[in-house]
C-alpha cells in the first residue's frame, strides 16, 4: 500500500469543513490561514510577534465564516472574518478558557471556563444583512421576551419555581374572592 500526500509543516491540524483552509497558530504567537491544497499562507490574521509561550485555542466556527482565536496570555477571544481577514471582535475572557464551541447556525460562540462559568456570545457582524433582525430576537434585546423568560423560569429553576408558585397563589386568591362573593347577598342601594 502506497500513500501519496503533501506535508504542510506549519499546519496545526484545524481545517474548515470543506477541507480547503487550515489554521496555523503557534503557542509563541501569530495566526495564519493556510490553503491546504497548495500548502501556502492565504492570509496572516495575526503577525508573528513574540508573546511568550501560552495556550492557544484556534478553530473555524460551524459555518466556516469566522476564525475563533483564544490566547491564554492575553485572555482574549478574537474573531476574524474569513472572507477578508478583518478582526470583528476582541473579547476579554474573565477566566481561563477550557472549551470553545460554535452554535450550529454560526451566529454564536459558547465559552466554557475553568472556574465553571459558561458564556454565550453572539457574533454581531455588521456585514451580515440579517444580523440586526437576529439581534432583535434575542431575549436580552427584547423586553417582552425577557420578561416572559423570567416568569417562565429562564432565570433559573428556583426563580422559575418561585414565580410559578406566586402565580398559582394569586390565581387561588382570585378564585376564593369570587366564591366568597357568590354566597353573600347583594345589597342594592
């Protein structure tokens, strides 16, 4: 059995879903997007600057529209648009990142941190035509949805149970008042 292939010395193993692009993000700093068919650098997203040796998490989002880059020394998550290489976000992470995932629609990023916190960030790309409409559907941007989510228990199981108990108690009170009013004779003036 004979395998013929190409060696790409800079490639770190991360690639886009179609296998066309790869990422090279050494722990010493820098980020390159590679053309895996030719083994060349397509775009330098972060120039190679000596920043010390740190943990780096780098990947494409689920729709291959963005490159997500976390650097543990800076404690930042940077988001680059693949089409033109522009950095569209630079988020300071409150704790060391242990996991980085994208939602299936590619609109949000989920961050898991070593202290147990979980954060969901939405990628608000101004070049996407539907982004304003998408942002307006988020509960944090729509007061009616936010209020409905809070009363339905989205704020947590205890808050949801408490809100539900209060609602049930108020309904029972109303029914008791109605029943008491039925038994009393009406007095006309």
